C-alpha cells in the first residue's frame, strides 16, 4: 500500500473523525487505514487538534488505554451558538411568518438541513456531559432537529408516535393533553429503549409543556431517566410550565397578529 | 492573524468543506479565513482532493470563474453503497424483526443517525445529476433519511403532513389511498415549494406505491416536476407498482411469519 504524506494523513484523519462524530476511533484503525506507525498517527492527531481548536471547529478528545483512541465532538462555543441564534431570530422575525392564531411559520427552518445540523450541534454542546443513551422526540416537527442531535452525540433517536402503527410491534402508550387541549395518545415501540437508560428529549416548540410532560411520563414507563430537555423555541407565556428543567434556544415573547411584529430572542446566554 | 502551516490549512479546508456538503465555497473566503494567498489555497485544495479521492471519501469539485470556488460532494461509489446495503440486509434479516402482519421492524435503523446519514449519501449519489430544488417526503418514517439526503445535496426538505396543522399556514392537499386501503389526505404548506421546481421524493418503504403516487399528485398541484424517487425498501410483490421510475436501496422478496425468515437483498447493482 502506498505511503501518504503527513498532510494527506491529517486530512484523512480529520475527515474520518468528522464523519463519525463522538465515535471513538482507535489508533490501530487509523494506523491500518493510513499505513503509518501509531506514533506517527499520534503526531498527526496533535496537528489536527491544534487547527480544529484554533479555528473553533469543535473538540478532539483523546481516550487513553488499551481500548482508547480519539474522538471528535462537533460542539459549538457559547459565543458561536448565540451568534447563530441571533441570525435565526432575524429570519424568524419576518412579518410574513405570522400565521392566524399567533403562530409562526418555521417549517422551512426545520427542513433546512444545515440549520438543523447546527441546532443539533448546539443541543449536543448543551448536553455533552449528560452521558445520555437516547434522544427521544415526538412526531413530526421535532424529528429533524432530534436526528441531528442524535448524530452529533452518536446515540440513537427514538420517535414517539401519535398513532399506533402496526410496523412498530408491541408499544407502550400514555395519554397526554396536547396543545389544542385534546387528550391524545403517544406510544413508543417496547423494544426501542432499554430499561434504566438515560434520555434527552428534543422538540421544536413548547408552550405550557404538556407534550413534553407526556414524553416524561412515557419514559417513566420504560424506567428511563430524563437527563435533559431541549426545545428550539418556547413561549414566554405561560410563565409557569409543567416542565421545570429545560433548555430553550429561543424565547418567543409575543406575536402581534395585527402589526405582524414578532418578538423573539436567543434563550441561552 | 497567525499564519498556518500547510497541513493545518488543508485540515481546516477539508473540515469546512465536509461540514458544508454541496455548498460552493469561494477561494476568497478560504483565503480570508486561513490568512493565505489564493494561489496557496489552490495548492491546498489539490492536496485535499488527492487524499479524499484516493481514500474514496467523496468528490471535490472546482467551479471556475468569478463566482467560482470549490465544493465537496459526500458521494459513495457503487461498491461502497452495495457493501453498506449488504451489511444492512444482514441486520434486517434478524428473525426478531418479524412483526405480525409480515412487517419488519426497522425503526431502530431509521433512528440510527449514522445509518441514515449513509443512506442519505447513497440517495445523493444516485440523484447527483438531477439538479433538484427540494427533497419531499411524507411523515413520519421517511423524515430521517430525507433530511440526511437533503443535507448531502444541500437542498431544503419539505414534509407532507397527513393531518392539517394550523402551524403550516395555507396548504394544498390531495387525497390518496394509503397502504391500509383507507382514503387519507396529505398536505403541504403552500409557501414551501416554488412553482416550476424540480423535486426528489424520498420515503422509507414502498409496496404498491400509492403513497408515493399521492406525493406525485401533490407535486403536480405545485407545478413541480418529480425528477427522482428513492425508497429505502420496496417489496418484490406486487410486481406492478403504480410508480414506474424509482430507486429502491433494498428489495424485500418475502417475510415468513412462521419460520421468521426474511428474504431481502440490495436493490442497486
């Protein structure tokens, strides 16, 4: 096999780490793939780390020991997150987004893969110390940010369904009061979450928090611990939510259907 | 600003390209970001291309001219795609996946962000010449592969809803016959697709194709042209689908509920 030059090895290394966020890749694997001694690979990793950290493109962590290796965390700094959220606020303040009922149209944002990838990285940065086993969301609009958070954290996504589908096998269900005050059912396939797991709930929007409360109840049925909750947007009113501990990337202070003014600010500081 | 060494610049360059698939990044932008002359950046790009192509990690394309620059396509070769799909077949043949009604449990695959990211890259490779403007899918299970395809192709995702939600604003709806022979409605926000666009439909599963036929009808209402259709899995039976032209990554030849044997093979050659 051909020998690569140093800069070629470093490129390959960063590309592979970057394509496999939060996955430990052993020096042996790099050594085989790049046809270089482990000591050489170690030096390459140092070179990669320097530039990644210098340009604030994330973090490279070295895991020592026999099962050790290196992993890449696609985290954002708080400053980078706030800068992104400010741009998002500007986009969302477009008067054309006001929908009857004081709602804001944001399906385009949730369908913009670049934006949701960044949102996923912000959530991954918020929850990086939580050692979570799963991301959990409920269909439909939370799915795109949730899968991107799952990708950044390298853990599986579990989607709660509001109907009971035959393709899910046996399910566990709970009832909850939806935003429109109707009693609805949400269910998750029985085989999807191991008992005793730690989970992070991700959703697009929260008002009083009753849907997320429902997800908490559902997780209790799985004897799973909710170690974090993240929503893209929450409303300032009602001040009292049924959920206490959550991260909201954006706070919606109000929508005026007449003047079409939207008051929205970043929720993290 | 500090000067970077060549290998540092190349690392930064590949990281940025890789984080922004299919986005043209100008030499000027790299030149500013990395504090180096454009001629130097050009050499760095050549170095990056060599290793990326040598290790089959995708393609780097140079766009000439004043608005030119460079972009990274996260495509897989046909061999890489088939190798991945074979591994996926092995996973899916696990007898525990058989669900009453001859269904296969695959929600865990659809919630595995690494797997759906690879699936998205395979679809992006299949449709890279189509110049599509949007990816379109229908809730719920097609959303994770669809957003990953959208990310790999750098185009927006539009999700058709099976209920009509107030947060979508004005919508256009069509009726369709679902897999369970019920007549259902699917709708898409009016503002989400520009008239005259080209779209690619992505979904998780296809039997007779009536849901995808519904999406085609819906796209006609937007005067949009469907330039490609990709499903993760289609059934061999019925042989006659209501959709003719599609890419199916996997072909399900049959499920035996008694012996729990699952006959599934890669659908691309």
